[in-house]
């Protein structure tokens, strides 16, 4: 029943995305943290031809501000802003992906906390499933290693940035 419902919702959503909060009070097979690749997509069952690209995003906070990064030249969606993170590698948990990606992109260590939001978005090239986690910086100075730049922005100010469409539901939740 969940499989059909999620697929229908994904097909029916006019903006191309479906999002659901799976945090502490969540219900269903993905309540709480998603522990591995299969837990993150099995209940959605998009079919062989529509398996979404699984990506993680870090929600890093500092004095009521949120960290966003700008995609560099030469990458898809260059110059767009997004939450730091990246693609889940085979046999990697979402938490492991965030540790690796944040280290590679920004040169800092983090602690991954609870899941903040899950977003499904359909781009022209295919679907993406974003697993956004609350994260805590363990110190160090942020360096723009694999990003063009970074900024700490108050949630209300995020609307003024050209943000990737798949990240917009995360911003909506941050502004609540």
C-alpha cells in the first residue's frame, strides 16, 4: 500500500517533488534515521527505470544562520546555491556520505544528528531523493575546496538566493 501511494504521489505532484518528515515523531518503515541505501528507497519503489539518485544534505547551523554553498563552474547547475552534501556511494550509509562529502567539499568534520527532511524531486535528467540531516560542525575553518563559495544565511534570507529546485522544500521547512 505504501509503495503504490508514494508512486502515485510522486506522479501527481505538480512541482515534481514529494517531501515527508521522517524525524522523531514519524511513522512507517523509515521513521527515524535511514540506516542504509536500501532503507532509503525501498518503500518508495519507483521502478527500475526511475530509481532516484540518492543524495545527502547537511543542515549546519550557526547563530540562527544556515550554511549554503554555491556550485562551481563546470558542474551541472553551476552557480546555483544548495545545502552542502552529495551523492551516496554504493555500500555507504547516508551518515558516512555526509562525513565524506563535507570533508571533501569544505574541509571540516561534522557530527550527523537526526534526519530533518526527505525530498523527492524530478529534474529533466531524472529523479533525485534528498536526505537532509541536522549536522553539527566539530570545528575547523570552512574552506571552499569543491564549492565556489559558502555563506551563512538566516532562514528568511534563503529565498533571495537562486537555490536548486530540489532544495526548496527544505527551505520551506526551515522558515516555519
